[in-house]
C-alpha cells in the first residue's frame, strides 16, 4: 500500500549500492523513485519531473548536500530527508535548521527509513504539501545561531548546550511533534548512553526558564505518549 501523499521519491546519492537499496525499500512500500548522483543532475530532473519527497546525501561529488538543500528550499517546500554517513550532532542540527524534514545516519535500518517517511506523510495535508511556518521578528522566539543563543520575549535565555539544541529544534519546526527518541537522536552524541527520561528533565528545566521570563505563556506542549512540540501560536 502506497504511503499516503508520498508516491514518488527522488534519491540523491552517489553510492550506487546505497541508492539501489533505498529504491528497493521504496518499491516494496509502493513508491516509485528516480536516482541522481550529483547536484547538477538533481537540478535538471527537478525541472522536468515532480516528486513528493527527496532523500538526500550530504557528501555529493563537487557540492554539499547542505547547499543543495538550501537552494531547493528557496523555491520549494518538498519534504527532504538527509540520509548520510555524517553523524555529528552539529550536522544533524544544521540539516534541520536549513530546512530538512528529517535526518537519518548510515548504516540505517530499512524499517527506520520507512517509519520516518510515514511520519512525514502524516504531517502532510490532504491534497498538498506542507508550508513550513517561520519564526519572524514578531514571534516570541529569536535564534542567534552565531552566538548559540535563544531570546524569548526579547530576553536572552541562559541555556545549557543540550537545552539550547533541544529548544532550537522545537522552535525551528513550530507545531511539529518530536518524540523523546527523536530528540535524543538529534541532540545526544551517543543516545544509547543516556536514559530517555533525561529528555523530560531537560524539557522541565527549559520550561522553568521560559516561565521565569513570561509566567503567562507555556510555549512547549506535551503530547502524552508521543512527545513535545512548540505551540504554533
């Protein structure tokens, strides 16, 4: 059965073996796919054919997948999933910050890739793609990426490194629900070395710091049994 709203996928991957494996996984789930091995080839095919999702490697020949992602985001809101061997925390955060919808590291499990695609499909409205909302100057939060700082209601928050990364991910995707497992995968260098309840402790600390600035508002929302999000309003 085809995953709702995602029927055709563009795979941007210069490793033929990996590209072949991904194509096979997608075919088993009822999705068609095309493969590009470079940024230049990707630009050409995107002008000729529509796709519902892009699976993108970072280490492309001659040009970074990060740069290609930023370029695509200038004109399209098509869902993008990074599939890469780069597992550093800063790479994962950067990938989401520049507009990717998810970030998966190699080696990967086929079931994980399918689950991530299904999660993206659930966020897509019927009959169309999502249009991500950006936090403008009139919003409650401001991210100062150069100084690794976040301002809330014009006040600079005193955050630990982990708190900063968690909050940055949440406010960069307003309304999106991140599970504890997803936050650990994106923020912790070694997720397996920490208890999942550690995420709850960090969220509690972040909430206390937000409340100290503005007691009347609670921007972080708990979706019981699912995870956390930042209120879109």
